[in-house]
């Protein structure tokens, strides 16, 4: 029996605008996951800092 990852939930990353799928490590916190990676998360923080300095 093979496992297919066709039915996983997905979201759209607000920084890079790419879709990303549910991962087991996000199992408990999936409703709060916003970014596809730590890189996008840090870019969001940097973007917020830049916007507040204007």
C-alpha cells in the first residue's frame, strides 16, 4: 500500500505567495501557521520593521 499526499490541506504564504502543504510538525499549530518557511517569517518581520519606520 502506497501513501499519497494528495489530500493534505494547503495555505498560501503571504510573503512569497506560494502554496504550502500541511506538515506533521505543524499538526498541533496548523491554524496559526502563516508562513511557508523561516525565511518568509523573518522577511515578514523585516517588512514590518521597515513599514513602522516610515
